[in-house]
C-alpha cells in the first residue's frame, strides 16, 4: 500500500510539472490544432454515452457521476489513439467507422431501454427475427427526438473532415516519425484515465460486473461501452461454462437445496385436486387498473368482479427481464427466474424443466396452450414442449382475418370465442385437463383506439351556467395520451374476459374448473406518463405545479411498487366461502407454482419460490436487477438504499441477509437453466412416484 501511495504521489507531482509546461508553452492550443479529428471523435462519443445515461437513467446522481464518464473516456481515447498508427489521410475512415459503431451502441440501447426498460444484450440479437411481429411498437419507440441526437456524432465528424480537407489539413500534420510516439502517448493517457476510473470502484462494483444481472447499475458505474463489451463476453460465457463450469454449478446447486425445508400441509392442501384448470395469461394487465374509473365506469369491471368473488392476491409482482411475456411464463410454470443473459425461451428451450404442465401430466391431466400469435414468437413452439404441454394451438389454428385483428394478431374476443370451441372438444375426450389461454390485444403500443370501442378517459361534469341551466362540461384529462390509450386497451381486453367467462358457463365448462388469471407484466410505460393521471388540473388542462398542495409526488419508489399485476384464483362456488378474500402478503410470479402445487397436489422440489400460504408474511420478492421487496421494505440495490413500507428502520444485518438471499437465488436459478441441472434429477419413473407421494 505504501509503494502504491508513493507511486501515486510521484505521478501527481509529474502531472503538475507537465501542466505547468503545457501552460507555459501553449501546448494545448498546438495539440488541438494538430489533432482535430481525434478530439472531435473523443468528445462526440463521450457526449453520446453521457446523453444515454441522461435519457435512460432518470436521476441526477446517475448522469453526473464521474465514474462512467471516466470509463467511457478511457475506452474512446485508447480506440482513438490507435488511429495514429494510420496515415493522416486514412484516419478519417477509421474514426468514422468507430464513431458509427459507438453511435450504434448508444442508439440501440436508447431504443431498447425505451421499450424494455433495460439495456440491450448481444445474446438478444437472435430475437431480431421477431421485430416484424412487433414492428409498430418498435417504430413508435424509434421515432423520438432523443434517439436522433446520437446520429449527430458521425455527422459532425464528417462535416469537420470536409472543412479540414479544404484547408489541406492532412499534409500539414503528416510527420511519419511521430505516429508511433503519438499512439503510445495517447494510449498511455487512456490507460491513466482507466486507472483513475478503477480507483473509484468498490468490491461490490466489481462483483456486479461479473454477475451482469443488474444492467442499469453496470451502465451507471462502468459506462455503456464497458457494459456492452462485458455483455458480449457474458453472452458467449454460457457456452464456455457448459464445458468448464458444470462442477462448480452443480456444487452450488446441491448446497442451495440441501437445507431446503420440506413442504408442510396447510388448510389449502389438495383443495383443488382433480379439478380442471384454465389459466388466462393477461397481456400487460396491471393491478392499478382495477382501482381506476372514468365517469363512474370502471376500467376493468370484469376483473374486479372475479377478484371480489375469488382469491385475489393484491401484492403480486412479475419480475420479468428482457424476455417480458416469456419470462412471466417461465416463472409461472417453473418457479425459476429469468436468465442473466438472453432468455430461457430462446436460448435454453432444450433444457429440462419441472414445469406445472409436466407435473400435472404425471397426475393424468391433458395439457394444452393457446395463443393467437405466431408459434415461433419467443420460440414458444419448442419451449412449450419442454414445459410439458401436449398441444400448442397457435395462429395457424385460428381463423384470423383483417376484421378480427387488433395490434399483433387476432383480437381477444375472437380468440376466446374460437378457443372455447376447442376446449369443448378437449373436455369431451379427457377427464382432467389444464389449459393456458394467452391474451394479445392489450399489447403495447396501445395504438388502435378506434377498435377498442367507446370508453372515454376524460372528465365529464354537470354544471349550472349563467342562465341557471345545467349543461355537461368535458375536460380532456387522459384523452390522447399513451397512458389513456392503455386504459382504453385494457378496458377492451377486460370485456373479452367477461365474454369468455359467460361462454364457459354456457358450455358447462366452469362446473369442475379452477380459473386462474394473472397479468404477465406491467404496461412498461415511463413514470412521467403517470404525472398527468395523478396531478391533472382540469381548469388549465395541464399538470399541477409541484408547489400546489394537491400535487402528488410519484417518485421512482411509487413507480416500482405500482408495477404490480393481478393474480386471481376463482371457482364458480367460491363466493362467500373462507377462500373468497384478498391476500395482501407480497408474492412473486415464481411463487405461483409451489402455491398451486399445494392446492392441486403436485410438488417441485427444486422450486425457488414458496407456497404463499406456508411462508405467509416472511416472503421476499427478488427482481432480476437485485432489488428485493418484503412486506416491510423495498430495497434498491443500485442506489443501495431502501424505502420502509411500515416507517420502521431496517437493520444493516437484515439488508445484508436479504441481499445474499437475492444474489444466491439469481445465481442458482441461472445455473439450473444454463447447465441443465434438472436433467439428471431422477429417472422419469422415480420422479413420478416422488411427485405423487409428496403431492398427496
């Protein structure tokens, strides 16, 4: 440590002497005059990366942080310094090529963050084949002024080069003997900046770079260029790990589960054993929709009715990653978390999963899934086989026309109507069946308002005018906004759920059936969109000023906690029983399989979640970025701070314990999928026997 300190002091002294010499001899002016392209390249690339954090990570402490600026600067200086090895006339092509490359990184991540609220991954390039299916949603995100700004970097470089060529700039600075010296000095400066950057890091920062699951934190600490390079390495790591890392992963897996508590029976054990199951995968349905009304019309009257008649889990979260809907399916069916790199559905569809459809098949159920989209979207054609579905009905099995299409495909009304006919035939041939119906209409960008039917999201009031006569006055409120369109879309989707329930009842398909409804993820709309909803001033048709006493602060914590999705378990004879109530303990999508397993009599010994009726108020919801939530506290791992939900202080010991729990859960879940650790679980025959014994 003493030697490092002495070396640092000598470096600082040398740096001071150099600065004095530079001032005395006007070297800065001369350097700038002879290195115009290099400086323009460096400055524009660093401005782009800083802008990216400014636009995406909406926090002053994030985009003004010095560490990511130093990291990006070091990378760009080193890359730019290598350009001095080329002749001056060839350097422009070199700088332009890398300027376009760095611009593409910023542009892609900006668009990707707008759509997924996460930064892009090289492993997700395989998903570009699906862009055509969600083209309207992506285009809407692309056409934003902020994204055009990144393109200015190479344009500025081109303009500067044109002016320099007119001044015969390249010949003036051509000195062959200086190329190598300039390269060494410039790369050296880049190395010094990198060392200064490394001194700002903590062991926690280093650990999170390796783990890669907190993308926003990495960009905030390391800058976008190091993040993208690290992500590229992480994307090929699973293939390397599958050759060299299996033994360590298996040991970690065994250690994690060796002390797992055995499942205990409770009053919910086997209450639904032998019943048929219909699962409704509600696209982009959030719980906050159920609390909203416009002009005395509920946004989701049918969801509200089902929740009031069934089991309603009101603090339910779906901690999806970049796989969005597919991640929700993974967690719901397997009690595993999304993978750190790529998605399980696309990258690991050939793995072994202890999934609900597979476990119910072992109990004599016929299992099927239905979705009006392309069967290859999110690679469902292959993944649904791995999850244990006997049959996957996709777009090719439905009558899809221009008239019954909304957004990405067949509208939910037509989809449900045709699905009921298929379920009738399945029910006639099978004593017990389990079916998944995946909705589609309420998918971003919520743009086809003309097809959603009449549902005004304005404010209508009856007032008395100057003549003493009453008249109706309308204030625009949420009309014409993205969030307002989402409410219209959700109301449309909710209507389809109502019609589905009526059809199922008419066909006698609800008599021995449990209906489970879950929202796959939140609407993924930015926090700023909610400001008008909560702070609307109808008199001025604008947003209240923050100084107004009626102004409601909707900060990042309220936003994160507000991303809850509904989970409803319903049977036609449940209303008025002791099951018919609201359950308020925090719960995650990966808790569903063990909870349902207890109710239906099947068991997954490698579930990462818990039976909510067993763990109750001790549950922890872990998010892919390392954040976690309990009934008492929400912890933000990026900021390393928490919000107390009970106004009670939380000890450092509890935070440390829960951080370790979250980290271990994310690691073991990833290892299970990447290394296919369940493949050697047991023979099918032994596992069937164990499932039956523990389930019963």
